[in-house]
């Protein structure tokens, strides 16, 4: 397959100043007339032919400066259009057709529930018309949409509506103009039977703005939260970054068939329904906060991505890492205000959990790549945890180094220099460096090196001189080959540290050679392979609190004793590290248990372990949300990843054993917590109320682990029946499913059936119904693969809808490791069938699923060999470039 390399970047041969698109929309045959003003790019190497990209198009004809091109002068081929001998500046008109209703890839123009939608990022625009489909070609767009009025009463595109009216034969039209230059991946159109929730707001500088959330009519009652989230996002970006909405109108449209979360098309964001629709009856607290985060994310792209965009797709993290960082900060502020550190830590903990579980795993496998990749076969495969989440950590490090104000100075300079341009990650780094008077040359390695850095820590206290020294050494350990080949030298690692005295309080810090103390948390800059930092005036041997607030995306190696971890869990003033201490303690114990389980030995867990967790659980000074996170054991996926050879069955046995032990030993505490955190009255999606529900439902989940889960079954049934919100109803159903592992399937079936009937007309809720069953615990008698195979035949199941496919197939293959990795290979056989089936329908979704086996080399040979065999079977059958790249890299 053709490999595209960052090093091969060349400026576009032509520039496009303006684009006028005319659409005659029809499901089977949409006609597109594309009128462009082009001129040669003075910065490009001259070539004689004009090469435009095109895919799945039928070419009708072309004209230059009003003169139709003869058949010999233009050649349409599989990948585009080639035109010989063109002038230096000219008008080019191209007519072509496409077939939206047959388009199951959901890239380009397609039909969903009878309405038209587009998705152009990364390379979907070439499936709509012939074009320079690359982000450094920026043009202004005028779009005219024509369609049957009764079938498609609403016609939307980017920018401002400038004209609309009636046409013959029951058709009508709308004309839209986007005043801002944009790359074609930000083009969008929507047409169909939709209704909108509308609000008018005034921006900080006093301009009126029209905001709309467009949905199908039956979903109008689920739009309020998205609208509120949009309004909060607009105000937040004004406040924090001085960035205003630049259009008079901003639209969000929901679509139920969508490959990912949402898309930031200029002025016309298109969203997966999952990240727009929310009301208490259908959406959980997690859904509410996801809607807020994704609405924020797409809105923030208006500046970081749209006004300043990427020169090429290798620079993807320029917009994605930065925009994820911005949405994380937004959610954090919404959760805790700018000042409540413990509330902010809840968001930070959730983000770091995802990073460590998913991105660290990616970095340890065959898909490992730098935040700014060097090459790709299919760009859609590089919308990854590394580009997004590690990229966000890289952006966060600038803020850790320079403070909020320094970061803001860097952002201001970035926009001052680059507004309206398509730029690179280097341009962003230079703006940060120049605005803060720093040389950040070494920092580039965060963009060019793959793999997860390790920082090992040694400490020494000298009572006589009252000096405490910390030696930090950085390395990449045993990196995957894909990562190793990118590594060239040490990183600049901002390493936040605190020292804690025997009384549990922070010690004021002064580094050797400094005149005065600088607070109790210090960001040390590690730049060498190994460096020693010495703190003076330390009156007693302290306990170090390392990498506070997770100040860099690294693994810290330090041999704390269990007692020290319990102490940190009880006392660290850094809430992130308090949580972290509990996770370290649990990870250590669970890995020891897993080793014993693998060897067939009996399992036991020390009382001091239970006692340490009991203290957090009952510490009323901590918020419920924080306690819930602290009591949640590391996930099976994360634990398996820490093993020399991943053994999902052993990890499952170990984690279940620990859960049962915590459930049994703390039964009365769990019952009391449950009673105390019932939230009476109307549902509110506030962080406080959500935290209460989370802790209460965690208590219910633990109670369901008991040998006799009668209490859990009673509470869960009552909660199921009386719930006034989806969080509680879904948690009750999950608890019943968990209890059925010991009490028999009968305890969950009535609620499961009732749930289906109640929400039959709510696809997003039916997705939850599938997902809950696919992720349920199994046993030798009760194989979840059998449940999953049965559900594949359910009338509500379809492979064509990505949300539905994800709710059943991905939930099983990626979120139920113990069952998916059954030693009989049943999970892998199922996975192979589904990858092949999806490959011909929707390559992007298929490629995501294909990734579930990429870490096969890290598993026990009994599993790894079967995983490899399944990958080979898939490799022999799949056709799409997307899936081929994944399976070939996995097998290489
Ligand atoms: N920029 C889009 C992602 C497009 C993915 C294309 N395969 C959504 C986002 O990150 O906001
Ligand atoms: Zn994004």
C-alpha cells in the first residue's frame, strides 16, 4: 500500500480563491456543479497538468473560462481528474454526480433516516466533487442547495443564509455564504425534515448571534442541554482566551448514523446524536457531561482548527491536542469552578485514567506513533488516542511550564501570527516559546518521539545537613519497535513534586541555591537523562508526592511501601496523587493476586488493604465524586497491560476477588453509603448530584458482588422501578445483571425486558441495552459470546448503524476482556467475522474494531497464537486500505 510521508510535503500546485457549489439533491443521483477560481501557486514547483482528487464520483463535464473541455483534454480516473495545459489563472467548472443513498461509508454525502448529511474530514470532500482535497488549500465558499420541498424542507450549509425561495415542480432552494476562508474538510451540508431549538445571545463585544440545535422532530425534547452547553462554551472561550464567535449564526445538527463523535464544520457542526441528545429519562450523568464536553470541543475548534488550521494531516494534533486540552479545561471549570481543586481533580483523574488505559497501550503496540506521525497509509487511522489525548497532555505541559498567563500569551501570539493560515505543530511551539522568552527546541521531541517515557526516582535524606535529594532518570524502558525507531534523546519533562511531613502536611520547598521558599508544590524541569535536585532545610525525612496532578504523560517508577501509599492516600494535599496512591496500592495487590490466580494458587488480601480503602470511603471531607473514583479499582484492561504476559482470565479472577473482599468486609458501610446518597427530588445533572449518584451506584455495584446478593437485588429492583432518571435506572439494571452471576439469570430478566419495551423508540437507550448485556460478567456456564451471538439476530440490531455496531460488537470485543479472550477462541472467531463484514460496509468503523487484537504479542502464548491466527484470517480477506493498514502493522 502507498505510504504517505511527512517529509514529502510539497506546497499545492494551485491555489483556489473561491468555490461556488450547486447541489441538486436526490438520494440516488445528486448532481454537483463546482465553479472554482484558481491560480498557480507562486511557491510551488510548476507542473503542467492540473490534478484534482475525486472518489466514487461520476464525471459529467468540465469547462475552463466558459469553454467546455474536449474529451482529450480531461481524464477522469479512479482517484480523480487530470486536466492538461491550463492557464495561470482561470475559472474551472466541473459537473459530476454521486450516489448518497448507496454510501454506507458515511464519508462524503450520505443519507441517514431519509435526510442528507456530509462528513468531509479527513478526505470525504473528494467524494462530493473533484478538488484539491488537502487542508492547506483554503477558499471562500458559496453553496446553493436545491431539493424537493416536502421531503427536504430544511436546507443548511456553512456560514450565512443569503437567499432562499421556491422553484418549479415543488422544489425549493437555499443559498449560503461562508465569509471565512476554509479548507474543504470543513464544508458541510444538511437537508431534510428537521426542527430546531433556537436561542439568541449577545457576544462580549455586543453582537447578536443566532444559535440553533437541529434534530428530528421527536428529539426536540432532548436539545436543551446541548444548547446550554453551547452557550457556556461561547462564554468560556471569551473569558479564558478572549475568543469570540465570528459568525452571526452557529448551528449544531444531530445525526444518528455517524462514524465518530462530532464534526466541527464551520458554523454547521454535525454531531452523532449520542453527543447532542440528552434528557433525564434517556441520558445518564456521563452522557450529560459527554454532551457538554463534545459541544465544547467542536465549538472551540472554531478558532483552534478552523480559523487556524493544519498545513497537512501530519499536523492533526495541532488542532486536536489543543482542542482536547481546551475542552478538558472547560469541563474542569464547569465542574468545579476555576478554584475548587478537588472538584477539578475529578475531571483530571477521569482524563488520566483514559490516557493510561488507552493511549499507553497504543504506545506499547504496533500502532505506536508520535503525536506528529511521520507516515500513514490511511489518515483516518490516525485519529488516535496519541494524537488527541497525548497531544492534549503535550499542550497542557506548556501551561504547566508557563502558568495560565504564560499559556495565554502564547495563544495570543499564535492567533496574531497565524489567523487565516494552515500551519504546523512547530508554529504553535514557536509561538509558545517566543511569547514566553524560552528556547523550546528540546520540547519538539514530545512531538517526534513515540512510546511512553519512564521516570525512575531515587531519594536520599541526610539528617545531619537537612538535605533531601531526588534523582530523576528518564528512559523509554522496553519500547515497542514502532516507538523505538523514533527515539533520539531526552525530553523536557515538567515534573511537579511535593514533600509531605510525618504530620501529613506539605513541607515548604526551597531548592539548593535559592534564596526563599517557593510554595509546597514545585515543578522541576528534567532535561537530562538523569538529574539530581536537592531541597534544603528539610527537618525530617519526608515522603515524596511525585508528578502531582500528572504534570507529564509518563510512568513514574518509585518503590513506595504499602504503608507509604496508604499514608499518601490518606493525606496527600494533591487530590490527584491521593487517588493515584490508592491506584498504585490496588495495582500492586491485584497484579500479585493475578499471578497467584494464573498459577492456580489460593487468593487472599491483607486487612490493611481493606482498611486503607475503608478510610477513604468513609472520609466525609471528600466529595462523593472523588470517593467514587478512589474506590473504583483499576480496570481489567489496564491491569492486563501491566503484566509481563497479559492474562485476562487471571486479571478478572483477581479483580473479582478484590471486589468481593471489599464488598464483604465493608458491607455495612456500603449499605449506609447507599442510603445516605439517594438524591431526592427532581433530577439535576449538576456535578454534585452526579457525584452522589455515582457513589450510591458504586455501593450498589459492590453489594451485587456479595455471595448472597439479596440486598443488592432488593435495592436494585426498587431503584429500577422508582428511578426518575437514566443514571439510576441503568445502574440498577447493571447491578441486577451482575447479581445474576451468582443469583441466576432470572433476577435480571424482568427488568431487562421491561427496559427494552419502555425505550423501544429511543435508539440511544437501546444502544445501552445492548452494551449492558455485551459487557456483563460471564462464567463457564454462562458464556457472554452466546448472548452476543443471540443479540446479533435481534430485530433491533444492524451493522449499518455505527452506534449500534459499537454498542454490541465493540462493547464485547473491547470492554469485556475476560469473555472476549476466552481460551476456546470463540471471541476471536466472532471478531474476525465482524471485521470482515464491516470492511465492505464501513471501512473506518471496521478499522477501529480491527485494532482490538493489535496487542497480541503481549498476551500469554495460549491466547496470542490464536489472536495472530485470527489476524491472518482477516488479513487474507479484507479489502479496504483502512483495515489492511491495521492488520498488516499488527502482523509485521
Ligand atoms: N475533527 C473531527 C474528527 C474527524 C475524524 C475523521 N475520521 C472531530 C473532532 O475531533 O472534533
Ligand atoms: Zn477535534
